[in-house]
């Protein structure tokens, strides 16, 4: 099996977080961070997609919102729900009474 290696370079700010990602000679992604260094926005110029990241009070990412709606949207859980289920929407785990998932 052959794999193509696509050269990518990143433009980083002083905090070593990428602000732009280049594939060949064009910008493939632009990133924005908040004052705590968490990524809050990603823009992909070639597709026009913008993704916004939301965090809870403890700083854990709880949601992503995109301007591009997929053809087959799926729900994915990043935190446990009120019944104790957690997972990625496809495989879910529920903690047992013994503390095992």
C-alpha cells in the first residue's frame, strides 16, 4: 500500500500554538485561541468551514459548532449524560456499581 506524504508547515505564535497551517503553499487552516491558550476557533479557507469550540467553567471542551453540516449528522457525547453514559455516540459505556466501565 502506498501513502502520499503531503508537506505541511505551521506558523506558530510565541506560545508555540499553531496560528496557521500551510499545505504546500496555501493556508489549510487558521486557528484562534483565548487568553488561557484554549483553541476557540478553526477556519478552513478552502472549504469556507468555521468551527467554534465551547468550554465549561473548568476548561474542558464540551462542544464544537461548525458552519458545514454533514450529509449524515451524528450525535457525539463528550461528557457523561444524566444517566451516567459517556462515549462518542457510537460506543457508550455506563459505570457499574463496582466503579468499572
